[in-house]
């Protein structure tokens, strides 16, 4: 028998330890049990609906219950659901690897798979460190990272993350890695603050590498948008400079496109906007359109060659049981098919411009600061000095049928690309209401 939303919420509180959550808060703020989802909408057990304006933690690209992705997974179920990827291979993983190599910045032709984003970060960090050892370069055991950077919650990924809320409790467990100034700011690219921050960050990187390249394996960055620290954005010229400088100083560049990949910033991958190829490119989230956990690290021929040897122990002996899961790879192929058949990047470019115009009431709202946009990601900060802004805002938003989870005082939209203009207008109208109320 199907229960009410309140019943499911109570059972969940008892049995499920929810992620990134102080469970006690759910004594006051009810969980939202979702009975079904379709397009941009989530529906609870009492028939209420919510517009998923943040793509379910930045994963959903083409709406919930997308018929084309559903069909691809269903068809794959009849062939092979999963087989271990050591010693075996299968059509979806081969085709996906070939297509990712063709789409990614030139030269990234070797795909190593993980499950969640954090596992891709771990893989990239290990590959980079190991590469230098294999090449006989000793002492490179640090990673340069950017202020405000976020790369996941596992111990290695947290050690290159700079978000105190997630990191501080585990400080004693984390290796200390050099922290560099970030070019990212809560302002549009053309804002003088953004230009200044970019100049300063490039100078700091130049100076750091001149002094510490010998102990640095890689620089890890979130290209163009630093998501988890509050959608801080920066122009492509930082990436171009980082590529030139890291190459000059023999340091890898790891591009964490776990959030920015698959069109979010307006190009398939954010790195394209700086016309550069990183040594390692981390992908996840949108890769399966938000259906199944899958992540991937694309590596250059040079990185791959450093591990190719007669000696087994010189291989990259890293694995996860579900590496290259066939259902997930098939979902990812369906996602790439949609990109191609629907000319999604071109359609999104026009859509991003329309959304910018339609969001004008927010950009000009007297309590809104730092309105910014990169591709279909829109963010702004709300002037509000009272406690627990994010929680109050999220609660008020839910009351108005929209799902928004601010980061600090930053509100952002990262909806599925399939959101219609009519739905976007609804989102803006309700968000203005929430800004007024929260
Ligand atoms: C840039 C970036 N890297 C890594 C991660 C971690 O991914 P996951 O949550 O799938 O482990 C995230 C998640 O938000 C992210 O935004």
C-alpha cells in the first residue's frame, strides 16, 4: 500500500542516514519523499509537485524519466547488465570511450572509469603522482589546489578541497597541499573584480610553480565555475595561463569537469573555451544524464604510456567493482546521442541568452548582488544577514514548488536543459517571491 508523504518521511528518518545532512534538522524540516518524476518535475506522495531547478545535485541534463534514456537502459538490460572490466570488456564501454575521446579536447584518448565524482578525483590524483614515479622523477608528492575548490568527499579528494564545512572535521586525516589564490569571484566575467582576481591568481600560480614545481605533481582546478564554494566564476584565460605555466614547469594539469562537463558552461567541456588539453580530465554527474553513477578520467597518450609495461606492478592497479558498468555506459551513450541529434549545445546557447533576459527581475532585484551566468548556470547572492539563510530560502522555495538549495547566501539555477521557457519564467517568478520572503 502506498503511504502518505509524512509516513514515508518518518520511515526514512528512522532507516536512512541522509547525505550532507544534520539528521536532527529533519525533526523540524520534513524530508520530501518523491513518488515519481517526469521532465523537470518531482512529485511527492501527496500529489504535490516541485520544479527541480538544480538538476538533482547537478546531474540531470535531459529531465527525469527521459524516454530515450529509459529505452536505452531497458534495451541494455536484455543484453548485459554488468561484467567486471578487468579481463573483460563490452560494447557500451568501448563505444563510450571512443566517443568521449572524440568529443574531449584533443589528445585525451584513454578512458579509465570509476563510479562517483570523488572516485574520479582519486584516480586522477593517483595517476598523476604515479606517473612521475614511473618517469623517474622523484619528490613530486603534492598537489596545488585553488582556494574554494571542491573535488569530492573521500579522504584524497577532501585533501585537495577547500570548503571548510566539509573538510575541517577531518583535518588531522588530510595531507596538507599548497593552496593557491583562486581566480573565481561572485561576479560576472566582465566585472573589474573578476579581471583583477584572474590577474592575481595567474601571478600567484607563476610564482608558486617557479618555487615549488619540483615537489608538485599536479594543479587541480574546476574549470570556469567553482560550484560547491558558491558558483564562483572566472574567465577562460586563467585556464590557458595555467596550461602554459604547468607545462613549462613539468606539472600536470587536472581539470575536474565533474560538474562543468557535458555542456553546463556552454561548450561540451569548459576546457574548450581556453582551447587547451589538460593531462587528466575528470567527468561524472551529467555523463549518464543523472541516471546512474559513472565517472571517468580521460588521460593523454603520454600518461597512458608511462604505465604500459611488461611489469605488472608498473600498471595502474586501481579498481572499483562497478567500473565501466554496462547499464551506466549505455545511459551515457544515450546522452551523447541526444546531444548530437538535438544539437543541444547550439540550442542551449540561444536558451542561455533567453534565460538571462528572463532572469532580469532577479538581476535587478534590490537584494540581489553579483548576478552571474556561465552557459546555463545562473547564480546570484542575496543580501541577508540573518542566520540560516540557505535553510530558510530552501524551505520557502519548496513551499512555492521549486527546489533550490543555496550555498551560503548564493542562490543558483542549474536546471535540466529540457526546461521550457514557460517553466523558466515560473522559476524566476517564484524565486523573486522567495527572495522577497526569505
Ligand atoms: C567539481 C566537483 N568535483 C567532484 C565532485 C564529487 O562528485 P561526487 O559527489 O559524485 O562524488 C563534485 C560534486 O559536487 C564536484 O562538483
